[in-house]
C-alpha cells in the first residue's frame, strides 16, 4: 500500500478512450523541458517512476458514447501548432444533444452562465491562425493552443450545457444508442467508484480535476455522505467561482458554499484569461472550515485558448505543489 494515490477527473467536450486520455495527461505531467513560458529543465513528474498509483475517472461516454478515435502518434510533437477550426469543431469537441430548460430558473441559469463565460477576457488571436493546420480529433483539444472566436463560442456554449445537465441532474439520452442517464447521479457514482479503487492502492487520496470535472469533485466531496476523506484537491480551470454554479452546489441547510469537511487541502490553479474560469477565477466565496480555506494560485498559460489541460500541467507552481501533495520531488 502506497502513501498516496491520485484520481484524475477530466473536463468538458468529447474525449479519446480513457487509456489514451490518461496517456495524454501523464505526458503533460512528465514532459521536460516544458514549453514557454514554463521552460524549466527537469521539472517533469512521472507517477510510475515515483511509485504513485493513479486512477482515471472517465465520464465522456455518458454524453458521447464511444465516439472517439484511437490514433495519436503525431499529436504530442506538434502540440504547439494545433488549431481547432470551425469546419472540424464538432468532430473535435463532439456534438452534444441540447436540452429544453423546464423552468424559468433553468433558462436563467443557462443564459447567465454562458454570458459570463463569453464575457471573460481572452488573449488575441494570431494573425496567421487560418494558415495553421486544423485539429481533426478529440485528443487535440487537450493540447490546443489556438481557437478562432466562433470555435471558442461553440465550446463555451457546450460547457454551459454540460454544466446544466449535471447541476440540474437532467436525464440525458445519448443520440447514438438512446441510452439514458441521470447525469448528476451517474457522474457522482463514477467518481465515488474511482475513489474507492484508488484507496485500495494508497492510504491518502489526491484529486486532480479540470474544467467541468471540478464541479463533479466538489459536489461529491460536499454533498455525498459516503465520500471518503481526500487529502488534497486540485482544481484547474474551474468554473466553481461563478455564482450560478455555486447556487446549485450548496450543501443542504447552507446559504453559502463552503470548504468540504472531508477535504484536507484545496489548491485552485487558474489562468485569468481562461474563459471557463475567467469570469470569477478565485474562490474567496467558499467559507473556511475549521481554519481550512482554498488556496488560489494564478498561473498564466500560453496561446489564445488558455483552458488546455496539458498547459496547466506545465505550470511551475502547479508542478511544485502537486509534487509536494504526493510526497515526491520533481525529476
């Protein structure tokens, strides 16, 4: 039994198969030297060589079935040139079946959340964006540096809809096969199962979560009585600072979101130019619990699409804190 075990929780949009997605995330943690602005030789973290077990919590199939690809040989070397374009955006990010909001509250939630994400500050696009090669597969969204404005708008709209399905526990009917899921219940159960599996390999849990996956993690930690204790939670590019999201995650009997009692440490890493978290990237709204509070860490990525997971994983501050959280030193 190891001292620590890691649980990864992915974010929005279509994904490659779980084995390939985990491979991509591990590559993001391990690569060294890292690209600008994080160039620092010898900062990679290889969980295998450090003897730290990890479990990848996967839920993309709830929305997108087995609509993914399996060939990734050229992605890693060309990651700085990846561009998601209008003609391939649905192929890369997936086409989510839209739901019709049932109440004025649901309508207002979707409108406000999408508007806030669209209004978040974003860096400019390069002049030669149209001349760059177009991304063709879902895995390339995990490493994308550049997205034209219409593509960003499409993905933000998708992010708001995925958040809606989860937070309001809507039933989702997969277009491909008609299979039905109660989204919040399904995603909760999957994460709890991943956490139990990880606890068979390590004494303490460290959760590394991205994007929409941060909402699932917080919800399980705060609102599921059978959630096991977690030593450290990392939230990267998280929408948990947005008021409309917080209102749907309140613990029973509470008037304010708060630090989960089952959690030891919470480190929130954000890029203020990431549209998914940029509307309110810091978590000072979360009331402390017994002196424990969220630690907000600003870390700027690169490119005009600042939400990319492998870019977050390249951050010097994140790597230093993650290494400390799992009891190792970066290689």
